[in-house]
C-alpha cells in the first residue's frame, strides 16, 4: 500500500461573484423596499453573476514524513488550498483524503479569544486542535518559553501585537506534535529571530518523521526547509518536483510577467482611479538601460494615469525591490516629506537611488499608489532590475558564490586588534 498521508484528486473551489448593475457594494433595507415598490409591476433585473475558480483540477499526493512547499504568486490559490486541506471550507468538486491529524496555522490569532489571557488561550486553542488538558499541562512551560512572551502570558490577547499573537499561535500548533503541520505565510509577521526559531522547529518536526506543508514567498526559507515544492498558477497545479527545479520555474514565470505590458495587467489591487502604465529604469543621464551596476546611480520612473483630470491630492507612492521572495528595500515618498503630496492627473514620479546597494542578480519592482489613504494601484513583479558587478567595494574582487540575487551591499571596513594592543590602550 502506498505511504501517502494526503491525497488530493481533481480538486476545485469556485465562488459566485455578483455584479450589481448600479455598482453598489451594499444596499439598505429601505432602499430594497422602495425599489421593490417601484418595480412592483415591472420584471426585476437580476444582478449579473460570475463564476471564479480559486482552484481548478488540482491533484497530488504527499507521503508521510515529506516537507513540501506550496509556492506561487499572490492569488494563485495557495491559501485556499490550505483551507481546504484543513477542512475550514469545503471543495466545490474533487476529493481530499487524509490519513492523520492536521494542525494548521493559517491566520494570525485564529482560534484565540481576545478577552482571554495568553495562558487561557493556550488551553482553548490546544483543546480546539485536539490536545487533552493533561497534554497541555505537560507542555505549557515549553509552549510559553518558545513563544517568548512570559511577561505577558496572563495579559488578555486583545492587548497583544500581531507578532506576539503569531508567536503564541505557532508555539501551540508546533507543540501539538501533529502528524501533519500546515503553515501559511503568517511567519512573516514575526521578527527575524523568531522566524529562524520557527524554521528550526519545523525542521525538528520533519526530522521526527511528521509531514509539513509550508506556504511562503521566502524562497530562501523554502529552499532550505523543503525538498519538494508544488507550483500553483491561477488556481492550477503547473509543476511538482524538486524544490530547486520548481523555484527556477517560478522565477522564470515572474520574469515573463514582469516583462509583459503593464497597462494590460489584470492581477492588480486597488480602487483603480489611478493606474500605473509603465515603469522605466534610467541611468543618471536619463537613458533607459536593461542592466545596472551595483554602487552606481539609477532612476526608477513610475508612469501613472488617473481617470479624472483633477489634481491628485494627499498621495503616497512607493516602490519595493524584491528578490527571492524578500523585500530588499522599500522607497516611499512619505519618508521624505511631511507635506501633502499633490500630483498632476497624469505624468510620472521618479525614485532616485544614488548608489545601488544590490549584488549581482535579477530583482523585481512592486509599485504602490495611495490617495487619501485608499490604495489605488499596486502590482507584484511590475518591472525588472538586473544588476551586474560594479566593483561596489573598490577591491576588484568577484562576489562570493551564493550572493547573487540575495544580498544587500553595505559600505564597511575591517579593523584588527589584539589583546596586547587593547591592554596598552
């Protein structure tokens, strides 16, 4: 008999999206009654509906003891898949078969009661996840110690930060010792030290022969932790295999997306009153280039267009530079002025970097436009920044193996001391 612990067969999840012909997101009861009275003797027009497939015909098997990553761009269906596997929601079609107990950590604070203390929520959450009171009693000190919130354990969870909540939630889930541990992108909330601690714990879980399903945009963590990965695109499973191979395919797909026409992209978020139309990367003389040298100046030009001719008030524009699922730096207009940023209805805004602090590799630009506190437009992988060695440190030496596309460069120097020298001083 096969040693599978999870078997997914032709899985689908679809939603019905209604489109109100009048463009209203909600209606009041009095509006409904008035509308029905007016249309009492006229046929009523129904709102149009659209079927959206969050997942479509997904099939795979995961064997006992495997550590598997599920990767893909935003909106690919990763979180939906984990919710189906965790039985939070039911599939529209297909079948999921599971041989074992699942412990899931999908959203910050899931299963926590805000009025209860951290200690009380450990018992509540542990019970929901299937632990007995004796088990929780035995593991309570270890759970609290791992979460690192001893001082606040008897404080109501509503006063916890999101980072404290996720630390406690992960600690409870990890100490349940489940046969299957399912973890979504929530670890991004924690600080770097806690993320490292969590990765170590997941490695311990995997070493103990239990199964881990891990969703993350941090490709370095995926590469370190998972031997196998599944790639989702627009709700479909497009690749399944060794992690290094799947990451290469995923990055190749990002490259294709980033070189597509920005104005025609539909995978964007925001109200859309203002849209980015083009991204250009220029040298210090204003010339477009495809490749830039580390340590040299560059200019990121974000072209935009509004659907109104009026000036755009109270704007915030930013651009994130990503690589391997991590943000290497974020440039934002709000970091440079306290005044209200007013922009014309159409034009461009430049982000000028005097010394490019990135190592050799390919990076992706993610622009963001906000007006009056409301997001208007943002896209993942909207442009490409290709960086080559520019002798950043002035030594003429090549980059060490493994630095490419993963490193921020910082000007620094080294000083050598000795015990005798420090004693003399």
